[in-house]
């Protein structure tokens, strides 16, 4: 019985948002990425092996155009020709293949429509011009792993955060080129963990972190401190939240009855609502600051309508003799979860509100995964409250012997 074709329609193609592949028939699929980007793929067999050919993004290739390209590819297959090889043969006769720089210049304005502000687009342009200038003149179809290493090696250890951003931006550009049929094969910028030397485990980017086995002693010292900043920092550690999310927390986001903190999407880095289970100690902190309430902010500054400054945590850590940054306690939590527990990766990443992986991993942000994360955060709180005379290494202030 012949397989059905033309199963999609213009409305479904325009409105579908869930990540995945949606078949139209005849090997044609609409690929919806976790980022929301949509592109066409043709999957076929040639000479006994399965191949994938990008037919372009939905923004430039309509459903009707994609079907025409599918039908043309099927015609070539019926003649015993490989559509990818045929296209490469045609491309090789063109005057010049598009360069990485030219393609990036075309792509960034399109990507910037989804950025939060113009500054983000400017950062893309600036970092690529500064650190990936050696790629600009190369045909985008020929960018290789060696080219990527030449870009990343000089900055991988000394400018780790910048290097990670450059790699990620190159990866996205090469993925877009593949979607438009300008590249084939694996993306050399996609991280595999073996291209470059491992960085020190106790840092994430440029943020110095407290080793997780020193965290119980650090928290014991922190609880001796008074003031809103100390309570807010401990709350951030117990929830593994970003400092800005904690400093901007409002009472309207707190559901004490359910021991839950629901951060709206507009306050999250990824733009999606994030639910945070509150451990008993976090609720105690909320009880402690409740009598100070003068507005809707949970951790206000001396002015009721202003949150704590981002310098409040820095000043507190300096007074404690700690070289870590507030953000880096998320690193301490992640190292603990990965090295001292059997927590599945997707649960630990969801606790950090990291939107990584496929739709299955993203689903851990909802439903029963909340209870899995609650159990994880309870274990984290218990670890932090452990007697400092036990297995934990005593916390050492910066500069101590």
C-alpha cells in the first residue's frame, strides 16, 4: 500500500511549536528545533545508506517549495542519482561558494529578531569579528574541526566564557547553513568534549567557585551573618537560582502553601516560567524576612521599591574572605549533584533552569519532575546543613594557608 504524502498543511506548518519532526510523506519532514526554529529535511536511502538533506528554513522555503524540492530529489533517486551528490556537483560549477562571513552577515539580522535587545546582536557581530575572523573568507561548506580549533585554542583557557559563546555562535551559524543546504555532515562546532583540554572543575567561565565539599562550612559561616543580603544569598544557594532571580523575587511569586516559588518567564534568562521547590530552610528564610516587608519585594534594599544591588552579594562575600561570586554557587551545586549523587543529568540541569537537550529533557521542567527536583533540593539542603566537623573540608577564606 503506498505511503500517504502531503499530510501537512500551511496552517499546521505555521502554528506547530512543539519540538520534533513532522512528516509530510515521501521522506519530507518539518524539523522544529527546541529554539523554535523550523526547517525542512529530506530523509532518503541511497546506495544502501540513509541520508539527510537540508532543504532550507521555513522562513525562506514554503511548504509548496519543499514539496517541489522533495519531488525533484525523488526523480533523481529514480534515475539512480544521489540528490546530495547532484547538488554538490551543481554548486561546484558556481562562480564562488558562499563564505562563512557572508552567510553570518545574512543570518545575524534574522536571528536578532528573536533577541531581547540590540546589544545581543552587536555582541554576536563583535565576538565573531574579533575571535573568528580567520573563518570569514572560508567557504561555509568547508569549515572543519581544524578551523574551529584554530579559533578556540588561543582563548579556551584564558577567556573560557568568551570561548564558549564563540563556539556556540559558530555552531548555530553552521547549523543554519546545513538547514539551507549549504553544508553536509556533522557540525564541527558541536561540542563533543574531546576537542580541547578540560578546564578546571571548580570554575564555570570566569566565576570562581567554592568546592562543593567546602559548602557546609561556608554555609555555617554564612548563617552567622545578619542582614537581608546574607539571607538572600543563602536562599540563592538553597534554590540554585541566579542572583538576579533572587534579588528580584516578589511575594506574589511565592506559594507558601505548596512550598513553591514560581518565577515568571519575563524574569528568566531563557524566557520560560521556572518552578522552584522550596526546602524547609528556604521557607524559614522567608519567615525571617516577612516582618521586614514594606512592598512586594522579598529581599528589598533600604528602599522598599528597590531590590538589593548586585554588589550586595559581592560585598558580603568580600567581608567573608571568599573569592567566589554569587553566580558560582550554582556551579558548586551542579558539581555536587554530578559527583556526589546519582541524579540524572536532565534533573540536575532542570534544577538550574537550563533549557538543554531535546523535548524529553525539556519536559523535566513540568509535571512529576518537580517532585524529583524537590527531592534533589532537599538532599542539597541536608548536605549543606551537615556538621562541618564531618567529611566536609573546612571552608578556607581567600588567601588562607
